[in-house]
C-alpha cells in the first residue's frame, strides 16, 4: 500500500517565492523598495550600484505590467529617439546601452540618479539587442520564474 501526502495551499506554489504578486503588484513593490532604498533613512539604504540594479529590475517589471507602469519606458524611448536622431549621426541603441552602463559605473552619482538610469536601462537593453537583449531576456525570465510576473 502506498500513500501520498498532498500539501495544503500554503508554501511555495509553482516556484513563486513571494506568492502571487501580479505584474502591477510587483511593479508597485519594486517602486516602494526603490524609493525607500534611495532615500536610505532607515534599514534599507542603496549605494549607487544597488540603486541601478533595483532600478533595472523595476524597469523590467514596469514593461511587463504595462498600463500606467509603462510610462518610464515610454519616456526612455522618447529620449533615446532624440539621441539617435541628433547631430552626432546615427547612434544605435547598443551605444546608448554602453553609455548608460559607463555612466552608472564610472560617474559619482547619487543613488536616485543611478536608480533612474537603471530604470532607463531596462527598456534600452530590451530594444538594443545583442548582449543587452540577452541580459534583458534573462532578467525577465528570472523574474517570471521567481515572482510569476515578467
């Protein structure tokens, strides 16, 4: 005689570590964490790189959630289009991605500025293709697996 044990509804279901968040809920949570970490007044305090990484995650979640959350991505796309059509000739999105990473890594930025660049990086990486597209796709796949949202 064999017996099987079925677990109740509690626990980690389908690999969703934090339970069911929904795309907009995950975007909201990422925004709250980002704002609190950038302000850094209590136990949650981000440095420049941490703020950029959380901004990248938040930007990826914004793109997934769409609706009002897609506004930062739309603003980034508009700014990128302006750079690409500027006086410097044709500037590819790969170049914009390299510049964003160089500024985050090489400039002495405040965490909030770094967070904004991280958010901009999410939509830029997704559209740039190449290695940047791989980073974007991998991050989205991880968020989908871990949170069930991306």
